[in-house]
C-alpha cells in the first residue's frame, strides 16, 4: 500500500512465463492504459499481443488496481513488471497521460514510449469541437 493510495498489482504466473518465452531475446512491445474508472478506484491493464496464435490476440499481462492516477501508482506496476519478467526496456504504447510516461521513464529509462493513435485522434476531436 502506498501512502493514501491503495494499489494492487495482479497477474497470472503462467501468463508472465509465456510472455517471457515469446519475447526471449527481443525488446517486448506492451500496451498500457487506465481503461476503467470503477467509482472509487481505477483499473489499468498492461497488455501484449501473442504472436504465436492466429490473429495475434491481445493478452493481459498485469493489472493495476489503484485509487489515484499518479506516477507512483504506475511506477509500482512497472517495478513489478521488471521484477517478474527481468525486462529492463520495453516499447510501450500508451495514452499521453503524464503519470504513465513519467513512471515508464523512471522505472525503465531505456524504454520507448509510443502514443496511442486512438487517444491522439480523440484529443484532436475534442480540440476541434472547442474551436467550433
């Protein structure tokens, strides 16, 4: 538990082992977003594409349940990611939430951060509506 911010990181050991196996020797690509506001808390999911299966389905790797959308909250997830997988660098596709980018840069400083096209287009739509 973080001060005034309950955080829980959850994952399935078999999924983590599978992720490590299919990304052995390469820098993995993951997707991360705070996808659900559940009232008093948030759920953020760290996902990956499973290249072995037809259609490369998106699979959950870790989930963060947290009260606040802070850099410390997201850092906790990436610290556990590093501890459980051993990966020190990733390519992460995320929205432009500063707390997520800051967490990745702090915990996995050699990582690449790419911004999600869907979120960028959503931001453009909002700005256009403000202008008209």
